């Protein structure tokens, strides 16, 4: 019985699954994917083919091509055993190690082309002048010919080198692991799924290392590694998700079988479809759903153009129970298969482009951001721009708390060296020189930003907030959601200050001075701040769950709305006569043309179209008696504070303040 799978054979010989599949098919075996079992005679054929190779130096038949057939020269498949980093001379000045052609190597190092080709040949690598050689091969050649390597370009230590680069096959681009984002309606199980995968597929802390929260984690599966963007699980994070999707290769849409397609399912789907990234549907909570419900989810999704493979469509649907860890393995396999089909590649020679997942301030490191890059190798010492900030990489730390010199694409890591806090979702781009201060404002303010955010329509009331949160992504999520609350309640929500970290005395003072409400998410209140808050009668609202915080702000906005005063026009009159009454002042005698005139009213006086004055009614009379109000058609006389320049024919509008409750 066949027990060996394609990828296992590939691993055994340090070659790609693709090559194993091609060979097997060539020998007449039917092989569907890298996950397929290989019949024992197939295993033997492959073992025979590679019997003469060692783990680190693999020579395939094509490599023995002679140098004259260069036009169709295959990519370099030979693998060079790279000496330990310490033995390679490393200097400030020197060769920058990136994949390059053999010709470029010769040009940059002034080593004779023929010598290089011979060196490579001795290592069983047949390479022509125009052939691209990998970074490892460049480093190895440099060492062999006594060429100094630029210090910021130190090769990755083996521990820092990601697994997926173990089988480099195409030179210039290397295979990289997929970056996956999980989206879906609230409570459909996104967080549970991320937790389950983390528990079952992420090695817990390494010896001596501290597992870092990076806003992303790498899961190791039998078939390869996957990077999951670990965005928090509440609807409030849909904003981040929409950004997260841009940084991802594959989206997993979680739909709870017992609840079906919901508004946020559709919203998430739209974002994914706009981003044009492949989608896998995880139908969750099958432990408590009937087959009919599962089928119903499939049917519902077809309305949005998502058709299951078994119905002739393009999307794979995986039934899972995130809670019971059922089907999760199959989902991971599905992700890997999708990634294989996409042939995800990272161009290591390309300029580094990354994506900020998280940011916060860390003792000893200052503003740090966690990133996942798509291309290029980010090195300590690199200058970069990230949205409104910039900096130079002073340290890089991976999920195991290990310091890295170089960071490969698709691997999450924390980087230090930002001049101010980067925003979640911003792109990080490496620059060849020290960047200009991108935003003086950002750097002056350091880690905290002051922002006046106005949301809502033109009512006079405003809810002022001072908000502190543990991370920039939490803050971003709050800010995004406040926008929605403001719109929904047609209210001004003014965030007069937002910052990261504990609630301090300064925050209390800010809130007190601005008559603002003080809110915190996942933060502590410093003892002094607590005391000061008590003295200044400021209530400090701290929450651990974002939607509780949002609910509280929402109900605050609701309450304020109840007492909100709005000016409403209630009537209009025309001045017929003007009386100058001694000791009282100038009185307008007028007729109410529409609505009513009220003693509590505010009037606006128009001459033609021009507003000539306004004021509060001091006295309102009808038939020389003081009255509360005068109705349409009646004549009246009124005295207004601040205005006496009445003329016959003036048009007067009367307004009263009303309390709005809805
Ligand atoms: P999110 O809002 O999408 O992140 O959803 P959560 O992961 O917080 O899950 C919402 C609720 O559904 C929680 O009470 C979970 O325990 C529960 N849940 C998640 N996955 C499953 C599942 O597979 N089966 C069952 N029965 N409950 C689940």
C-alpha cells in the first residue's frame, strides 16, 4: 500500500513537489497533486533517480546540460551548501547579496566570468552568463572568490530562515507561503477558528523565547506553512479587515451553518471580490447544524456568485467545526492547495514592500510595528517610509522572540526603528537613502496623535471623547466604528485626543479641560490618574471588549440626543407699523402670516432677502395684553432685544428651541 506522499519525497531529496510530480507523470504514474500518495514502485523510481545525490547538493538531469544549449537552460536547481554566516567576511562596503545573473556577479566583483562558471560547475551547477543565481549561491560564490559582503546584507541564520525557502526551485523568484485572512459575520466563529489553528498548529514558545503577539501567526501544517492575519474578531474590525484583505493572498470566509449568510458575510465577500483574491468558504458550526442547513449556506452563497466546486463552480467549501477542531485540517490543506495553484512567489531581489499589521510602543524599542512583506528581503539598517512615518530598521523580532538580521516575505515580524507610530494598514517601503521627514507633525507628536474627528450632521451638540487603547489597531478600530455610530445617530462625535497606553493623569486633565468622556480599551488606569479622576469628577470607562466600549459610547450619544436642542421655525409675520414707545423702546406691530409667534421665540428679521437682525422676543402682546403666542392671521406687537431698527414691510421669522428625542 502506498504510504508516501509526493511532498514527502520532494522533501527527502530537497527538490520541489512539482519536479517529483513531473517525473512520476513522465514514468506513467497518475499523480493529481503534491498530496497524492505515490505507489511504491514510483517511490523506488524517484529514489533511484536521486540515489547519487546528497541532502544539500542535488543535481537533476537537466543540470548536466552542456553550456552550449543556453537558450533553453533551465533554472538552476543545484543547491549549494552555504557556509555558516560567521565565516563570510562582512563589511560596511561590499557586495550586496541578492539574486543576480552570473554576468552581473562577474561585473560587480571583477571575477572572471569563466572562473565563476567553473566554480559553479564544480558544484554541479550548469549556469550560463545570463542565468540568475540565488542569493545563497551569490554568497557562496563571494566567499569562494574572497569578495566582501555588505554587512546589512548578512545571510539569514538557519533558524531565521523560513521553512518554505528550503526548496528553492525557480531562481529570481522563490516560493513563499500564503498569507491568509479570515473574514465573516460576527459570531460566526472567526476568532475560534484562529484560536484552534493557533493551538493545534503553532509551536508554543521556543526555549528561552517569548511568543510575540504580532497580529499574525505562522501555522505549520504537514504540507507547508501558512501565515494567518490574526485581526481581532469583532465587526468593528471590518475596516482593518478590508485593509487586511489587501495584504492577503487568500481569504477564508467563515459562515455559521446555523445562521447562514448575514450582512457582514456579504460585506466581507464584496471586499474579497473587489480585491480579486481567491476565496475558500468554511462552513462552521457543523456540530450543531443539520445537513439541510449546510446545503442552504451553499445555496445562499450562489446568489453572490460563489459556487461550490461540487456544483461546477470554482470555490471550495469546507465544512468545519472550529470549536471541536473538525475539518480544520482539511481547510488548511485546501489553503495549501490553493497556494500551490497560485504558485506564490516572492521576488527577493525586488524592493521591499510590506504591510503594517499592528503597532504599539514598547519599552526599550519605542514605536514598533509588526509587518508582513511581499517581496524583497528586509534587513536591519534599512531605511523605510511607512505611511506618514519613516525610520530605519534597528531590530527585527520574529514570533518566537528571536532577533533577525533579515526578514523574508510572508513571515510576520516586529520591527523597531519607526520615528513615530505607524498606522495599521500602511504600506512600508524600503528606500535606498535616509528618507526626508515625511510628516513633521507625526514625529513631533511622537507616539500619540491629536485629532479632531467630526462625524455626523450639523446639530449643535457634540460628544467629546478622550480615548486610550492598547494598540494602534484597537484605536483604528474604535475610530472607524465611531464614524459609523456618528452617522447612525446623526451626532457629532469629537475625539479630542487618542493615544496608546495606560490612562494617565494627563488624560484625566485633558478630559476634564475639554469636558470630554474618558474611555479606555484593554488599558490600565494609573493609580494617580484614578485619584485625580475622582477629584475632578471624571468617570473613567475602561473596557476589555471593544463592542462593550462602543455600546457605551452609543448609549451616551443616545442620551445626549434626548436633551439636544434644535432651533425650529414656527411662524412668519410681516411688520405693518413701527411704534416708538417711551421707556419701552421700538415696538414692531405685525401680522402673523403663517404658523405662530411665541413669547419664547427667537426672531430673524429680513428686509427683502437680507437678514438685518435677530434677537429674542422680550414681550409679545395682542390687543395690548401680554400673551404666550399669537396665531396665523392675528395682529400683534413685539419687542425684541438687540434690535430696534424696524421698518414697515420687514419679514420676521420666529424660531423656538425644541428638545429632540429621536
Ligand atoms: P467571531 O465573532 O466570528 O470571531 O466568532 P467567535 O469565534 O467569537 O464565535 C462566536 C461564538 O460561536 C462563540 O461562542 C464560539 O464558542 C461559538 N463557536 C465558534 N465556532 C463554533 C463551532 O464550530 N461550533 C459551535 N457549536 N460553536 C462555535
